[in-house]
């Protein structure tokens, strides 16, 4: 039987000494771990600079179970429309307070 490897996104510390799995959220807010069937599919969704590690499904499940994560998603797709030019945030006017002296 062939070994199935998932390409799992990770974050790497600025010193390069620490690697952590990236967790995501499903549409309803529940946390999940994701894996990709190829480095190309990972790069297509998360960008070519996204670091990853190779794990089997049992290893990924074992790593996220202590965190309360029991959902794995293989080859997720973006469900939100692509972001356009960000809308500028206009700060609300400062409230005007009048102090009364007694």
C-alpha cells in the first residue's frame, strides 16, 4: 500500500527554530486542520511562500487532538470571494463631552 502524505501548512519562527501547525476555522467557526494532496495545491490557495511539512493523516490527527481539533480537511478551497481593494476605514468622530463644574 502506498504511503499517503498530506502537505500541511506550518508557521516557522523568525529564528527558524520553531515550527507550528497552522489551524484554520470552518465557516461556522469550528477549528480544523488542513492538508493538501500536493505542494502545488497548497501554493495555489495559500501562496508560494507558505511553509509546509509532510505528515500522514494519523500523525496529523495525533498532533491536533490534544488541542480539541477533530476535523481534518483535505484540499480545501476558498469559499469567500477574492478580496478587492480594501475599503478605507474612516474613524468615527470623537464624542464631544461637556464637563460641568460645580
